[in-house]
C-alpha cells in the first residue's frame, strides 16, 4: 500500500465475504452485485478492543470448576419462543433476530421485554430506529408494561456499552444493529464494517457481564444495508422471522443455536394488540380445508419434536404440450419429479403425458421425506378423481423401488392425528411395531405404493 492512500477491501453485503478486488458475483453466497468497497480498519483499533475485553490475564479452569445450572435460562414468557431458543434465554448470550422490515421483530422483542420485566427481570430496550414517543405508541398497543423496563433511543455503540455497563440489565434489546455505529470504524451506519464492529463490541459486553443481548437485523432484498448473515458466525443464536406477506402468521425458526436444536419452530399470529402464540399450528394449517375434494391429502411432518399436520394438494391434468409441466410449491421440485417417476415406473401411471402441480398449503416448506407418500397419494387421488376421506392422514417415505419406508416418530404423528379427531392413518408397515396402545384410530399399514393406491 502506498503511503497516504486509504487501504480498502470489498465485502459482500449479503454474506460478508471479503475480497481484495470487486466481483460481480459472490463466490460464497452466489448473489450478484453485492460487493461494496470499505476502508480497512486500522489494526491498532482492533487490538485496543481486544485489550478492553481481556483487561486481566485469565487462567484456564477445569470443566468441573465451571458452575452452570440449567435454571440460569430465563423464560421469555412465550412458550413458542422458549422452545426455539432451546428452553429460554441463556445469560451472556448474543441472539440475532433477523427478518424483513415490518415482519414484527420490534413488536415481539418489545413484548418479550415487557414479559421479562413483569417477571422481575431488569430489561433495557434500546432503539436506534424509533424515538421514545414512537416506542410508547407501540407499547400502548401491546399492553401495560410493569417492572424494570428502561427505554433508550441511541445509536452510538460507545454510549450504549457505557449505559449497559452502568445499568447491568439481565436482558437488553438492540433495535436494530444496522442503525448503530461505533467511532472506531470510519464508515456509515449499516455498512459491513460498522455492523460487524458494533456487534463485536456488544458481544464483548455480553460475555463480560451477565446480560443477554438481542440484536435485530433487517434482511433487505435490495442489499442497501449489510444483512444479518454477516453476523451469523459471531452470535450464539440466530433466529429468523418468516411469514407470508398476505397472511398474519409468523414463523420463527433458528438457523443456528449454540444452546439448543435448530429444528424447532415457533408460530405466532399478528393481531391488533401484538403477536399472539399459536399453540396448535396443525389446527390453523387445516382450517378452511375443502371437504371431499380430490387431490387433497393431510400429511404429518415433524418440526423438531413437534408433529404438525398440513394439507398437500395435487392437480393432475393432461398436458397440452410435448413437455409435461410440473410445479411444486412448498416441496422440492426435484423430489416431486422423482416421486412422479417412481409412480410411472412402479405403479404404471402414465405421468409423462400429464401436467402435475403440487402445493403445500399454509406457506409451509417441507423438506422431510416423510411427506413423500402424501404427495404420491394426492397425485393418485387427483388422477383418478377419487376423494381420500378427509379424516385420513398419510405419511411415509417412498424409495426408488416404490417401497414405503418407515419414518421417525411415527407414534407422535399418529397421536397428533388422533388428538385432532382423525380416524384413519395410512403409514409404513415397518412403523407398526413401535405404535402401541392407540385406540380410536384405524391404522392401515402399507409396504409399497401399489398397496397404498389400493386403499383409496
Ligand atoms: P414491526 O415490529 O415494527 O416490524 P419490524 O420491527 O420487523 O420492522 O411490525 C410492524 C408491523 O406489525 C406493522 O405492519 C404493523 C403490525 N402490527 C400489528 O399488526 N399489530 C400490533 O400490535 C403492532 C405493534 C404492529
Ligand atoms: Mg422495527
């Protein structure tokens, strides 16, 4: 580097990939046109940050000397959120809550802060986006706030760290990390360097105190601000808030969790007075289902430890073109093609002359192979124009020879179906031994797709 010239590097705004030159496409996340140029932080400033964090020399300790009890997890007041977090908030942890603007991140964190305060915790809500008056407006909507909940409208990280050190709350919320800036980095708020530096300052504060910190990170399609993905490696837990643009339902799932599983989801509904938990998502996903329609099947998938029932729909029509059209929404397109090929080869249905559209209702994304049999049965039902009784659920994995393979947690799936009033289950034969003591529901074991097709 020549003297007098500021050294710069290029970052991908989406994932934080670093490069010495500009690139059109990011080699890491494959997004186009996401590279931005930012000055390199002076190494001196990084060293000084590290010095601050490790002021006193540390000695290694034996694992038995480390005191940690499970009771140190703080319940959030939302069962749905606790499950996603792995049983509550772990002290000193840094939790990133990502999602598109307007999805409800500020709302849920305000409700969480209010819940914690009313259960006797000391909480701070720091907003860089809204003034105190705007926060009050929102707080009035979601209900009365009691207990020690302090609000601060601030964007300077040095000031925030000073307040956190002085107040030492149990939980702090930073809304959002993209509006924060630190004096150490000379770039604009929202740039990669600022977002990373600000988050690392907050991480040090969390680790050196008992405060658990929630960071809000906006996901924007335009990429005008650095996305939350650039912070994923740094934080303990990453939660993403998802939801249909038209619907009022919101799903929270964890993309990373150092203190729990990443399979769990939490379901919420946005109401006029904030977000409400949806304790039984199956009921919600099956609401308004057409009775006695061909091509509709209720399937059961596991989200972590919880079985969720939802509807799989198929529409099969004769193709008007040489190439049959296939469309999959909610399930993998390639998986659908594979299942249709199995159906053609093993059960003799001439799928190559038919268009097939498959849809999972409620905006769910299904990755579990346990829904294979439901997809196949929905296609057969539409093809033959026969109705599968609406009190039947179907699950099972389908192999390339047309065999129906066993799936995990078959008993949990059957129990959930019985709880919701279903009367029949079509399931893999190999799952039968594990299911016992279930009355009031008829079990129909099948070994392959031909057997399954003869059930309807
Ligand atoms: P918000 O939490 O501000 O989103 P984010 O912080 O993720 O950008 O949510 C804003 C949306 O939620 C807005 O469209 C209005 C709606 N909303 C309700 O429907 N009910 C409520 O009680 C609140 C507070 C917001
Ligand atoms: Mg917000």
